[in-house]
C-alpha cells in the first residue's frame, strides 16, 4: 500500500520515496521535493488545502492534488 504526502498527519515526518514527475511543479523539485529527502507536515489550511510542509529547511505550501502524487515512507 502506497502512502502519499496527502495522508501525513500534522507533525509527522516522512521520507519521499517516489512521485509522478508529470504532476509535480518544477519549483517543488528545485526546493528539494526529491526522493530521499525528509518532509514534515506543519499545518493544514482550513478545508484541507493547501498543506504546509518543511523540506530542506524550507517552508512550502503544496496543493492537496499535488501531495497525492508524492509517495512517502513515514518515519517512526
């Protein structure tokens, strides 16, 4: 079962495993949303979109539709 970034709970950390390159904006890739990097979900906006994450010490807002395209492994 693949877990996506959209399923991460507030405060949880995860490692990016894979993503659909056609669905990820180039800006996110440039900011470090790449396989092997750690992400943390900081906050979810009202109505669930966007998600606020930290990756490579940068705070990033990411759309829910985009987050569903990023496979992760939760760090326990």
